[in-house]
C-alpha cells in the first residue's frame, strides 16, 4: 500500500465548504489518476477549474474521479462565520483529523493571501512533532492535478443536483464544523 495524501480545496459560494480528496494507494495508481485528469486539458490549458469548464467536460472529469481510488471528506460549517474565521475553523478540523488519519502529506491550493495563516493554524493543531511528520504544502492548481478533483467535488457540492448525484458512488464522509 502506498502513502496517504490529502488534496484540499474549498468553495466560498453558498457557505464555506472544504473538500479533502484522500488518496491512499500505490503511487502508480496516483500517477494514472493524474494522467487521466491531465488528458482532459484543452490545448494551452494548464489546469482544470470547474467554474470555467463546459458541462460535457465536467461530466468527463467527474467520471474519472468517480472511478478513481479516492475517498472524500467534506467539512462544512454548522453556522455562518466570516470567511477568515470559516477557513480557520475548517482547516483546524482538517488538521485534527490528520492527527488521527496520519497522511504523509496535505496539499492545499495556493492562495498567497491566506498561506501564512493556513500554515500557522496547521502547525498549531498538529503540534511541533506532528508538523514535522505530516508534510503540508501549498501548490498552485496547475502543479497538482488532484487539486482539480477537490475543486470539482467542491463545485458539485455548491451546485447541488444533478451534480452531486454524479458523486454518489464516492466514499464520502462529512463533518460539520461548529
């Protein structure tokens, strides 16, 4: 069995939601999922962003994700909070779950305006020893295709049916963050 990696993205529309795509498979399988996702890029396109894709392209990407050896953890708020407070609450919940699940790596889509805060919250929750054991990094969307999967799932959750129905076969857990 390969290492476990988490790929994190969020949606801010219709409430704040964080999606973690969990990959715990041999590295060859991860490479195959990345390759399949990259195959959906149009000429000149560096990454997939669901808000900019056509419906047929979205369905094609979701078919790849649905057939992939991944599971999903969705974090949503139980109450309305400001955007920075919502992000902090959700990322701290992700970090607490990481202490239990022990991924080797957490990859978060890079947003330089919040990166320092993200890293501080993760270090605080993981503690100094665990922060060394669990690597976390912020990458640009074009650097990691599995961030596209998290983006796709977050977009579907925000849009509701019929899009969430296309995710029905995924192993999904949900946490309500207070």
